[in-house]
């Protein structure tokens, strides 16, 4: 029997390069339904690129990204992504959500129901008629999440969802993310906030210079990461100069 789920998402030896420089290197992993995944690593690790590849905004230079076979369901219709800086259309709060639902060919009566539902749960219902671009940055991020939520995605990609937000706004956004997950969406998020990664993930993927160096359940990662660069990252050390244990050994041998 063919499943109606697009998961698992499968990456097989995926790489991505720009002008001959490989930015994502030999990624092979699978994302089943269920566990929430936090992708962490220093700037330039490839976190945002990785999300865009998974979501289909970029095509890998080599390797294959695939979804489970489904009945009458295009994988692109069962996923959503929220960016670090939300994109707001020049229309009202409610119309921003309505436009996304129209693109998915949702009937008008169902659109009205979903709009009221997600705006209420996101705490934005009183602002439904306000121009979206006049909202505060935190409110815009909540609207971007509500817009994705209304699509009822099986998988939701989040790229630094609380960057530049104060603690109160961060808490509100994290509550929405938790609620979306509770309704069955698989969450894959990037974050520089290790506290957020603890709160919102069941597993952690650590990237460095385009490679996946570790994939570990969150409690284990934050107490005893296996990779030496991950250990340094959790301790708060700067990694831009760090070559990794094996490369450091080789470099020392070459210099002797």
C-alpha cells in the first residue's frame, strides 16, 4: 500500500558547490516522521544551505534528495519553510495567509476556517485586518509561522526562527513551534541559540564547513558530544580556525 506521508526525507551523498567550491559535502542521512531536529554549527557551516536543499529551493550539485512515494500528494504541497527574515506580502495579515492557501488550491470556506484558527492560536487575531508589513518584527515572525501552520505541513523547515528577537518574543515563537509539532509536523530548525536547541529538539545535527560531523540525541549531545569540534562548540569556543583533530595531527606531522 502506498503511504500518504512524504516522509522519510532521504539524502544520498548530497553535495552542493558554487564556482567550484563545495559548500555542502557528501551528506547522507534520513529524516523520518517524529523527532524534532536542531541543526547547529558555526557561521559558514552550511546550515541554511542545507535547509534550502531539503526544501527544494536549491538543487544539489551531486547526489539525490528524495521523499517517500505518496498517493495523490506532491511532496512540495506537504512541506513549508519559515525564513530568518519573514517575507510579508503587501496585504493584510489575514490576506497573507489566504494567499498561501489559495496557492495550495484550498476551498474558500476551508481557508476562512484555517485563517481564523491559526491567527487565534498565534495570538494575532486582533491584527487580522492590519497591513502585515506594519507589524513588529516579532509579530511578523509569528505571522510567518501561522501562515506555514495553516498549510498543515508534514515537515516544517525553520531557519533561525528567533534571530534578533527579545526573550518574550522568542518564548511566544517557541510556543507556536511546539504547537505545530504537537499537531504532527516534523520540525527541522537551524539555530545559533544552544538553549533553544535544547528546548526544541530531540536530536542535534552538528555541521562544520559543510560536513555533518555528528548526529546525536539532544540530551547526549549537550552533555557528552562525541566529535571534538562539537565539544569545543558546546563549550563556546571559536571554531573558525579549528581544523579538527585528525587534520591537526596531519598538519603537525607535516611541520616536523
